[in-house]
């Protein structure tokens, strides 16, 4: 009972003290979680950039080979 009275007196003297301390504890607990989420987001963005680069390479190769094939066919048709 004495502990409750001491806590009530301390809260009455500084009502924001408990709230500020609880907020600080909560923010300290969230910091590693936020760092983990940020690292996962960076990995996700990196993989999307690699996928986009590979897609562009594949698209360029397809375009180049598509351009070359009609020339080869016309050359074969000329030879025949």
C-alpha cells in the first residue's frame, strides 16, 4: 500500500515523468524493429532493381535477335 502511495505522490509531482519514461522505453524497444524493417525494405528494393536490370537485358537481347533474324532470312532467301 505504501508503494502505491509513493507512486501516486511521484506522479502527482511530475505527471509527465511517467509518460515520458514509458515513451522512451517504447521508442528504445521499437528501434531494433525499425532497423530490421528498413534493412528488409532495402533488400527488397535491391532485388527489384536487379530484376529490372535483368529484364532490360533480356528485352534488349530479344530486340537485337529479332532485328537480326529478318536479315538472315532475307540473306537465305537471296541465296536460294
